[in-house]
C-alpha cells in the first residue's frame, strides 16, 4: 500500500510542479529580467526536488523507478493538457506571412 501512496504523491507532485512552473514563467515574463528568471527556475527545482526528497526521507520509502516515472508522468500529462499546442505555431506562421 505504501507503493500506491508513493506513486500518487509523485504523480501529484508532478502536476503541482507544472502549475508552479507555469506561475513562475508568467512572473518571469512580467519582470523580463534574466537573473530573476534564473532564480525563479532554481527555486522551482528546489521546491519540487525538496518535496520529493523530504517525502522519501520522512516515509522511509525506497527510491524506485516508478516514483520518477510518476513524477515525470504527472508533469507531462499536465503539460499536454495546459499547453497551447498547435495554436501558437499557427499564429506565428500567420504573423510571419503577414510581414
């Protein structure tokens, strides 16, 4: 049962990481200062990596490949659901054609 909890936690952490990254990206675009962007990206990695590490330490879980797969899977699923996809590419092509 602890493997199920670890899987669900990592999946949720991947989803949270994507939303955190989206927020950080919007904030970085708003400031448009390179050092701020680097610091915000580093904080995102530290928060997600720290949460993962603390979960493993406090629960005494054994690191397993499914934990990393769940983390990346949660991020990827959320990325696919939240990304503009082809719409942005079409808009860029239309802008280039107008010029």
